[in-house]
C-alpha cells in the first residue's frame, strides 16, 4: 500500500517565520501514529512543509491530537489565511 504525501505552503502576516517554525518544529517530537516524515523549509514570510503518512486517514486523525491542535492554534494568529495544499497523493517509491 502506498503512503499518503502532502506538500503545503503557509504565508505569514508578518516576519514571524522563526517563531512559527519553532512551533511547527515541535510537531516532530509528538507521538503521531502513522507519521513517517514531517519536514519544513522557510523563506522570509513563507513556510513550506512536506508530510508523509501511512494513510490519509492517519493524517486526518493526527489533527485531532490535543498537542497538535494546541500547536496549530498557536501558529494560526501569525498566518495570512489557511495553509495552501500544493500537492497530495500517494507516494510511488
């Protein structure tokens, strides 16, 4: 079975990149069943992320984990709108 991959982009309201990146970097330390990889890159007012999960359902379930919800709620005030999903689909290798 192929893994689910998501690539997203988030625009920030102002230069809060390091603060938001530090918040989102904490996600890697959380127990998120089904997570294979979570990585981010930052350039000025934009953060791009790559997520790989055992399934799309595992990704959806992770958004209900209290610690994940808390980190997201801390990041949202700094974001200029919702994250934009650039790609989602099944991995091929």
